[in-house]
């Protein structure tokens, strides 16, 4: 690790933190430390960092706003990259939005609605970053990122900066080419439609009210834990299996929404993983359906 620190200190790569606890960076409030956490503040620093990591064969992982993610209790080996404040911006050009990858999706939706721009209404409750939404094709309410993305600027694993069109992203359900070709989204361009601000805000508020009534927004969670199987909903299956409120350690299946696992107090990643496994076994046993996790596990078990 000291060798890594000496190496990184020779280059302009941003803020460098050693043995940084990651629980405070995740919405589940769970996770061990990163060997090294690097926070670049601009594309040039990120490009330099990626070039150095590739040249010296140092493994890396990206951390966004920490939603849809479970960090292992032993933490993450190698370098963890988290984009800094220099990537948190948004500009508006008539019917187009250009946003930095660290910008909050929820805040972007509100800004777009106030300007009478339609297209992001579906994303009003997605508690992640623009970069994360582009990476995993985040979606809700029958729409997703692929419907509005125009292009994305990406720093590839070798430091090269490229621009991918929506076609280049090869989108599918919660999937993009970046899950096969490592790279970090730094900026996205969204094609919007001009609309009525009142109507847009009303639709967003409808989604917001529904989430408030059906989801445990006041408790630490990572959003939906399982993908919906074809023709059904994971929450329905989990509830029908009698698992609402089932708890292992500090992890509990929400009594409000069965596809949420909430941290009710000092939960570990091991608690969550054991609970996920229990749910999968019970749903297979009772309904013959294998639920696939939607959350990503990062780090050393």
C-alpha cells in the first residue's frame, strides 16, 4: 500500500485517502474500508489515474453515490475511485441537458421539471448519480435511461477519453457495455422534450407520493434488492412467501416493501447476504422461481 501511495503522490490524481471506511459512502450504511480511496476532481485527473493504475496493474473499483450497492465487511482491496465535486454539474440547452456523472439523479429531475423539460419523470425517486444511472440503465415506471440518453463521455480503463452514443452503450435491462468494457462515465447528454412544467411536476409528485407510501425511505437501504422475474414482481413473491419482517442480525426485509432490505441497526454485509440467500431459497421452495439480485456486491467477503 505504501508503494501505491508513493506512486500516486507523483501524479495529479486528486485526493488520496488510506484505509477509508466506506459505510458512510453507501445508502445501506454498510461496508468495510478501501485500501485506498481516490477522489479525482476533473477528467484530466481521472484519466491520469486510470493510466497509472493500468500501467502498474493495480486493481480498481468505482463507487458512485453508494445506492444499489453492498460493500463487503472486509472492504475493498486495491483502489476505489469516487468522482469529486468537479463532476457535480448540470447545464441546460433548450431541450438538452448535459450533466456531470456525480450529479444527483433526483436533483436533476427537479431541475428539469422546473424548466419544463420532460423525459426524466421516471427517475425522480432513483437515489443514485447520473453516472450510475448511465452505467446500469437505471429505470422505473416503465421507462429507463436508454430512452433519453443521447451520449456519454467515458474515461476507459487505459485513460482514454471517449464519447459513446446511446447505441454504443448496448443497453438492455439494467445493463450496458460498461459491465464488459471497464470505464467510468464522467458526463452524460440527455435529449429531452419541451413540456408543461405543471404537468411534469404533477407526474413527479404522483411518483413521489407513491414511493413515500410504499417504500421505507426513512431507513437505510439500497433500493430494490431483486430483479423482477418475467411476468411477476419480486416483492409480491417475497411477501407471499411470508417473509416480510424477517430479520437476520441487523438486516430486515421491510414490512413496508418486501423487495427492500433495511438496516435496522448495525447490520453487516454478512447479515444482508445471508438474508438474500434465505429469500432466494424460500421463493424457489414455494414458487419454483429463482430471484436474481439487482444490487452489486463489491469487495472481499
